C-alpha cells in the first residue's frame, strides 16, 4: 500500500522514501527550533521508521523539496501519562505495535515558508485515509500547547489546559487540531522538553469515521 495524492499548487503528499530523510531532519530543526536536541528526529531515525512502518510515514513535496512531514505508528489507546521519548521508543519507534488499533501521530510539521495554506489539514487527512485503509479506530495525537509560553507568567499549565478545554482561550496548535475534529482527552505533563509549551501536551483523539 503506497499513498500518493496531488494537492493544491501541484504539491504532492505521499509516503516517505529513504531519499527524503536528510531533508526531513533539516525540516525538523526548522519546525521545532526550541525543542530539546535529544527529541529531534534525525535522518537515522527516519530510516528506521521506514523499516518498521513505511505506510505510516508522510512527506509533502514541492517538486523535490520536502515542505511537510508526519510520523505515525500503530498503538493502543491509553490515558496513562507518558513522554514523547517513552512513547516513541527514544525516537526509534520500537514501540510500534503491528496489532495496535489506533494510528498514533508522533510528529507533524510544515515548513514555515509554506504555512497557512492548508497543508496541515492535508497531512491529517492523509493520515485519516491510511487509518481507514488499515481498519483502525482513528488517530491519537498529543498536541503541543504552543500558546502557553506567552502566558506562562500568568497561569499554570493546568489552568491553561482548563481554559483551552472550556473554549475560553485558543491555542495555535491544539485549537487547529480541534477544528479538524480532534477531541481533547487529557493533559500530558512533561511530554516534551520545550519551553514554548511548558513541556506539556494535550492528548486528543479523532474517530476514523470523521471527515476532515
């Protein structure tokens, strides 16, 4: 099973190939400039992911330039606290479960030069299509609370999460995922080492029946 779809402006979203992995590492560093170095996916990690679960890895291409990316694996749903490094097998995706009934989104990103053009929606839509093809229940993701850093002197992560959950505030990442249909499940403290989100993420799910 190989996924490929032509989208706007002649761009293409498809499954990742080994020759994309060097660009993917560079894009990681552009997309997540404040993320701890030991949490950045490298070329070697991407190559390993392709060995383990090739149909769950995606790139968006402008000709040969990688402008978007997504890393996923199969897993079971759980609200148990976990970190990004724990759930990803220290980035090597050894935690992938071939019998997992959910598509766990470890990573998604769009080149800053190509943002606000609907690419994130296209990536989540591609993931949704693959989840359906595999007969999975849907997608799991942990969205970074990227708006928290700007107000961290005014409220705790728990207060920010509660306001986000009740709709009193919006977040540049989590609110976008909500608009696509993701539902908030729980606050995941110490998920990442990134001051932008106060090291926290928001566990969310999207049913396979939902149309993006």
